[in-house]
C-alpha cells in the first residue's frame, strides 16, 4: 500500500466536518464528483477520472465508498485508506458503451445498499461529471431526492490543517525552483517549448527530499504581445530581444499546489513596464498588509484597488482565490475570491493565491504570492524576489 499522505485521524476529522454539514442540510448521502474532493476524503490518487468516478459518503458513521472503473480499483486498494470492500469497480463492459452507462450500475449499487429513497446531496459543478451522467443517475434512482451540494466539501477544505500547510510549504519550494529555472533558461532565441521543458523538470525533480506532482494548470509563459492574453499556451516561438515575459508557474506536492507568478525582462525595461511594476509591487504590499483573520475578502481587493488607482490603473478580474489540493484542470478551490462583493471572513488556515496580473495592450506583467492566513496576520509561503528580473 502506498503511504497515506495524512493520518487516519485526519481523514476521520474531515469526515466528521462533512457529516456535520450533511446533517445540517438533511442529507442522508453525499455523492462527491470533484476529483480533488475525492482525494481529500479518501486519499485515492490515480489518473482515472476520464471515466465516471464517485465517492459516496453516508451520513451514518461508516467508511465512504470509492466507485470507479474496475481496472482502477487496484489503485484504490493501493492509495485509499478505506477497507477493500469499500473500493468498488464497475464492470469493464460499462466503459464507453452507447447502450449502457457507468451511472446505471452505480445507481443500482446505491439502491441495493438501501439508499434508493434517500435525500442525496450531489456535486453538480464538478468538471468531470457530465450532463448525461447525471441524467442516468437520477433515472436509476427515481425515488431519491437530489439536492445540489456543490462546494460543501470545498468550503471545509478552505481551512487547512498543519499537515496540509506543510505540503504547501514544500510545493512553494518547488514553485520557486520552477521560476528560477525559467529565469536561467530564457534568453533571446530560446524556444518557448524548451523553456517549458526546463520548468517542468524543476516542477517534478528539483527537490532532493520529496517529489513534485504535475500541476493542475500547465506552466504559462507569455512573451511579447502574447503577454496581453493570460491563458494562451506555449509554442516553438523563439523569445525575442527586449521582450517582457510573464511567468505563471506553480509547484505541487502530494497535489497541494502553490502558485507563483513573476515577470522577466529581456533587455532594457520600457518605462511603461517599470511604472506598472511599481504599482503592482506596491499593491502586493497593500494586499499582504490587509490580510488577517476577520478581514473580508472584498476588503483585501479594495486595498489593492486603492493603490493602483493612484497610478491610473484598474483591473476588472479578481486578484486571488483559495488554493490547496488540486487536480486538472484548475488549482483554485472555487470558494474564497478576492474581489468586490465577496464577504467571506478570512480565518486562520485559509490559503489564497493572490495573482496581480496586468494585461495591457500588447504586453503584460504578473506577480503573485501563495499566502497563509495566520492567527495574527499572514505569511507568504512562496518567498522569491518580486521585482521584475532583468536580463540585459
């Protein structure tokens, strides 16, 4: 069996918190479709979520069920903490067939266990839970009452335990190594894809004491005019002279993810880049000065906005979000957002990735930190110079 990332006591504590919220909502059963939430509850870890896969949490004090493809049940036996009888594989002849669906079989299993008339909370916004999957599940359980349980587990995840924070510290060291690798390899004439190769090596193998995981988002390098668009991918384009390059990278350890964005300048820095950088770095200081327990998420964004307004700048998108355990295609937890209108009260154990990207007309810069809310203020888990790195 693969070593569990957390103690069984911690998994029980997570289940207790989930069941407390289930009871408040009068759920008999919770069906968990979000892959990160499945891992959080069970420890299961495998690239198997391209076929339907669920974790079922009964309100009663018993172990959860993991149900996925039959060939992947072996991975459940190796990585999940539950008894082997609670690792269940649906038959292979349900995989990608037009005449049947895995959710038909899963619905049968739920009914056989006496939950056919239960009130069931189910995550409806999970990336890998399709409209067809949901339709087949509810058709197979006509007497059950379904309620949207989206983000129930995510909000519990938003407060990190000391063990989770330790993984985030390790992820931060990996993220720093990834940015340093980018600084080292990128010069005029180097292809973007070759820079990505060096970055990914650092993301996986840069630390002698622990391994890096794949990150839930791929590395992003935005050079030249590409830096005005925050989410386009790399190519074999070669970096040019006097380019401003935005780097949005991360490290992940046991799937706990720390984001780190920085900006690299090849050649002389344009004055517009310099003044925008001054605003962004001052804005980050304001963000860090404002984060402490009891502060509203929207007030953190307000502190940033007040700074950049002095420079005649504005930013429409949010400036941060809760981060933690993550699987592709996203490393955000979908809970706390640093933006106007988010009245979430920050509390110790929250971890946010504050990303201050400014995407201008034909160029852009990025600076970010992964930030832990402490008992008295905050701590940046990532620790790397914020100033634009200039390579003459």
